[in-house]
C-alpha cells in the first residue's frame, strides 16, 4: 500500500487527478454552497469541505485537482499557530479536504489587511478612488509597500455577487458590528498579519495582503473560515522583489494572483464570458498550488489522490461514528 501511494504521488506531475467539484452528503445536515467550500450544519457544528473549485473576480471558473487539499492543509498549518492571538472555530480535520468547526455567527465582513499596494486596492488607487474609505498619499506605485499595514474591509456577498468596499466607520454605523466587537476584530487581524509576516519572512517570502473572517461564539470574537491560504492571501518572493520591480515586472507570486493576471491578460475581470481554461493550464495551476504550499510552510505536501467523494464520506462517517 505504501509503495502504491509513492507511485501515485510520482505520477501527479504528468497525470491530472480527479477533482472534487461538489459534494452531496445530506446526512450531514443542511448544505450551503459557497464559492469554494461546501458547508453542512450539524447541530452546533459546521462541516467545511474545501472543493477543488476555482473562483476569481467572484466567478466560479473551473476546478484545480488537489487545490482543496492544499487549502485545507495550509489553513490547518496556520490555525495551529494562531491560538496565542485568538481563539478559532476549528475542532478537527478528519480528511485532507475537511474541517469540522464550531458553529459561529459570522460577522459578514471580509477583513482585509494590506502591507503593499496591489490587486483591487491598486485598481482603486490608480483610478483616484478611496480604498474602503481610506485616501492614500500620492506617489505610491503598484506593488510598493504602504506606510503601515492598512485595513480595507469589504462586504461579504453571495456567490456570483461582487464584494463591495466598506469603511470601518460604516461597519459600525450600519450595525454590522458594534464598536467594541470591531475594535477587537481590528486588533486581532493586525496581530495575525504581523505574526504571519514575520514567519514567512524567515522563508524568504513577503505577505503582501490577506483576508480574515471572524465570528461570534458565546459573545466572544473567534477566527473563522480560512487563514493565510493561497485563496485569501498574496505571498511574494523577497529575493527577486526589488529586481523585478526595477525591471517593470510584477513580483514573483506564490498565490492566486497569477490566475487573476492570466484572466485579465485575456480581457476578463469578472464580466462577460470567461476564457476557456484547458487541462494543461489546470495542471500548471495544480503544481503552482502545491509548490506554493511547500515554500510557505517549509513542509512537503502529502497528496491523497484516492477518489475524493468516496474518501470524504468514509472519513466523515468514521469521524461521526456512523455506519
């Protein structure tokens, strides 16, 4: 069996493993389908299954095999490190794609922390717009460091809808979060960002920005959803950062941004028909996710390429002790 596993792992580079597009597990409870995760509510617990769906510009585009495993294992890596800063919702990880978590009342805000000017923040800044209500000084170039880490929240919209920038004052004024809850979220987000930035710097990486989600559990603020994964963060290679910018090139990226740039180069930014994504490019994306995981964590990625729906159902039934 061990030899079979090694043989399977060695074939990943040339073969495209089966992708997990969706799940159908009604025995788990009520299902909610998000952009990437299928979640099931089971009493006071929530089962989050990271599929291999790929979304960009708030649109679902294709699947990337093993992406769900990379996201889950990367989030698990970071959740184990954050307990000194904030409690979180994770109870167990019974499968490479599955997190069992406490049910929390999510604060419907994407809490984005930025240390560099990139992505949607650059697009707003270059168009003369405020960034979540914040006006930055003139003269900052794309990919430049910001004067200090900046919170740029956005609303958390439904699948297929665009998240919208929102100022911190509006969050409180509109009753989305009380001033006390928001101040605690703000403090925790900045501490988490500082911790992760310091850790990845030891591996020669820059954490340019990231997104957090928080919820309330018994009145306390807890970290929820995912943390410091490739789908919610931008990681750049530090050693080539200056030389690439001097040459007018984008930083070397380990995150999801190359996918967005590939789409933009083909005229797609969320509106209209997206370009066709070939199996060849899906294979490239799979390798990108795996290699990025290993550089961010310093840990080898251990894929499980057993048929995902079969494996997930078996592991969850075993976890919940169901026949």
